[in-house]
C-alpha cells in the first residue's frame, strides 16, 4: 500500500518554521509540562478536500534536489490526523510525516509515514 500524500496548499512562513524549531514554550515552573516544540499550521488538500492540520516539526533540511535554494526544505515531524475506529467512531491521532515545502510559495507535499 502506498503512503498517503497530501498537497500543501498553504503553509507557514520561513520565520514560523524557525520558531517551530528553535523556540519552545518552556515554562520556568517545573510542575508544568514542557512543550518541546511549537505547532505550525499547514493547509493540505487530498482528493479535493482541504484540511487544516496542526504540525509539530522535528527536523528541517535544505532540499538538495533543488540545488540548495533558500526556499526549498525537507521537513519531518508529526501531525494531527483524523481517523475512524473499526466501530465507526472518529478520533485524533498523531502521525509521523515527511514533507517537501517551499517557504516562498508556501506550497509542497506532505506524506504520512506508516506506523
């Protein structure tokens, strides 16, 4: 079975990607849970339907296949993806992904990784 690929039709700016990697919501109060990464929003399209997803980015790498242009990036992380249980109930599940994204056009693709 092929991995599910979505078209990114609107994504974050380069600045938002930088914040997603390097800025945390760390709290000085040790009793609170530390969030190690920031959420960014990607609007994706699959089979004619748009979906706005919350994305945690764990890694960004220059896209070598595009000759190291300043706008092309390969991303990895995890995203919230709606699922349906065998009983027909809907639930939310974090899924790992890889993506190619251009910060100038704010378009690209996102592919869910099998778990």
